[in-house]
C-alpha cells in the first residue's frame, strides 16, 4: 500500500538529496522517511481492515447497505426506463414522469453509471478472485 504515498515521497526524497550533502546522513534520512511512509500506510491498512471487520460483524442492514443501495438505484432506473413507458403504452397515458428524467444533469447520470458499473465490476472481480482462493 505504499503506492498511495509514493508520489509524495519521491519529491521529498529529491529535496533531501539536494539539501543534505553528507551521503551517510542523507541515506539515514531517506531510510527514516521511507520507513515513516511505510508505517503510515500500514496504519491506514489496519484502520481500513478494522472498519470492514466492524461492518461485517454488524447487523444485517449494516452489513448489506451497499448492495441494498444498488438494488434501490437499479429499481428506480428499471421503473423509469422500462415500467413507466410500458404502463404509459398500455394505459394510453402521457409520459410525464419520463420528462422529469430529462431534468437530471448529464454529469449526474455519468456519475451514476460509473459508480454502479464500478461497484458491479468490483464485486464481480472480488467474487472471481475469492472463488479462486477456495
């Protein structure tokens, strides 16, 4: 997980190389900075693991809020994109509800598509890789 701090560590180490002329002192400082970054990443990973563990031990709603949220989003999309046009065609009613969807900004639709696609893709890959470990 040191990858998150690597972009920041490189420029800092470059400044250390330019500012400190003594090679031994420079090596010691670079080692300390690298170790500090590694320790910070380890603490971050431990905190993330603790959050996930706590969430997994919680109640059903706490454990399953992400999939439930995705089900609600998909339900709303299916309702507006499939059910409303079919009902409007059967009942000969104007599509007033669909007009409301046109007021939603394109950026919000993009965010929804990317978010749901990323969630579904991530969960699918997670299932593939965890299935491989068994």
